[in-house]
C-alpha cells in the first residue's frame, strides 16, 4: 500500500523523502532512473560495463548524501544528469591520453569500413564506434536525447541553453555521425 | 524557428512518408533527398533500438539501501546534533573543573571502618581522690590508758592507734570501696 503511494509521487517529492531518510523513496527513485542512467554511463564511458556500474552506484551515493541540498523546485532528472555529466567529465580528464589513442585507432578502422557493407547489427556497432569519436559535449547531448530519450526542454535545462540551440546541435551531430556512417546508407544524389 | 531546428524536430518525430507535402518539400529543399532524411533518422533510431544495454547490478541497490539505513535519523535526534569542536572542548573543561572542585571540598581521608566489640572493660585509671570515712576517737587514748595502762608505750602514737572493729578497712572492704568509687565515677 505504501509502495503504491510512492509510485504516484513525483521525483522531486521522493527526493524530499530521501532527505528525511526514507529508504523506500530512494528505492523507488532508483527503479525509475537506474536503467537509463546505466545506459548513459555505459555509452559515455567507452562501453565499460563495470565502470558504468561503479558510476551508477557512486551517483546514487552522491544523491543520498547531498539529498538535503536538492532544491525541490527544480527538476530531479535535470539535476541528476548534470551530476552524471560532471562525473563523466572528470573521468574523461583522467583518461584524456587514452581517449586520444582510441580516436586514432578508430580513424584507422574506418578506412576499411568504407569498402564494406554491413548489416543492421554491424551498423549499430559502427554507430557505437562513431559515437566514441564525438566531442564529449556532443556525445553527452546525443546520448541524453537518444539513449535516455529525455525531452528537449529538459536537455536545454541541463545544458543551460535555449531549446532551439539543442535542436540545432542535435541536427549537426546527426549529420556528423551520418557522414561517418556514410557507407551504410549511400545517399542518392 | 531555424531550419535546422525544424528538421531536427521532424527527424525525431516522423518518418519521411509521414511528413505532410509541405514538410517533405521543406526537407528535400534543406537536405537534398528523402534518403538523406532517412539516413539521419537512422542514426538516432539505431541508438534507441539497442538491446544489448546492461542492466543495473542488484548489489548496487542493496548497498544503497544499507547506506540509507545507516543514515536513518535515530529516535532521539539530540544524539545526532553536530557540535563544534570548541564547544566540545569547553564542555570537557567545564565538567572537569566541576569534578575537581567537588573532589576538593569533600574529605579525601578514608579511614578504614573497624568494628570492635568489647565485652569486658578494664579500667586502669584510678580515681584521683578517695574520701574515706573514718571514726576518730578523740579520747581513745585516755580510755585505753584507763583500761589497759600496761599496754601503752611511748612508741605508739595515739593518732596511729585506730580501732580495728569500727575504723579500719580490710582488704575486702577496700575492694568494695574501690568498686563503689569506680561505678560512681562511671
């Protein structure tokens, strides 16, 4: 009965309960967001599942420990993805050198891809690789939109920019990726 | 709305076939061909269609629940109050000084309590003054001279002569007298 009531509450109300030490509210929040957040981390962190799981746990620990500081007038998902993004940024800084090496490796790999046709599964693998070559901010934006399926308005709040800018940036990222995956969908002029 | 914004909106909502004729014309004008539009759509859809995404490890939730239990406020919130270090130090000094003052005022000599039971009391101290009643015969010498003239010599002083029957005290009487005096002095 208590769980039913919690499921009807908004994220922000649940966060208020979490700040009061309500374990069930935290569990409900976890069930709502953990899967999407894990996918987000998985994509952002070079598809290293163990690392993504660690980040997911660390993120929720941060949420629990700083629950009192959460402004319930703000949107929870905006807040949580901002934290997630900052965590990824820090990880990128740590691995800047390694990431540079990855980019080089990918460029070499794409040379071969232009001469081959891939099926749907292979297209997705190529898409993953193409995502790895994106700038951190672009990757973050693209994943928020297409991996977590977040509304444009929320993304705009997270990135602190107008919705129109988000749309434009998404379009250019699409074009960039489409260009890299050109061999999979040849454009008829 | 900028063209790029509009195209992005259309890309995320509609396939090329679902577009209105005006929208299709707009897309072709901006992108060149329907296949370009579908290619761009495929990029976003390809990501959403992924099925090999990992699922959260069940241990994470258990760890978080454990953390929440540790953070749960106690029934007595006063015990969870955060006190600054200087306040703690002042409280320690305050209570220490109170304890020190209290210890100083109360006597610290602790004598062992010895319970001695005495069933017999021996008094070694004798009375200072003993009044002894004694009958002195004023005219005893004259009487003795009268009745026993040959017994009286010059060596016996009339004062030293005391009647044995009435004035002298024997040992028994002496003890009784001392006992009497002792009990009287008690």
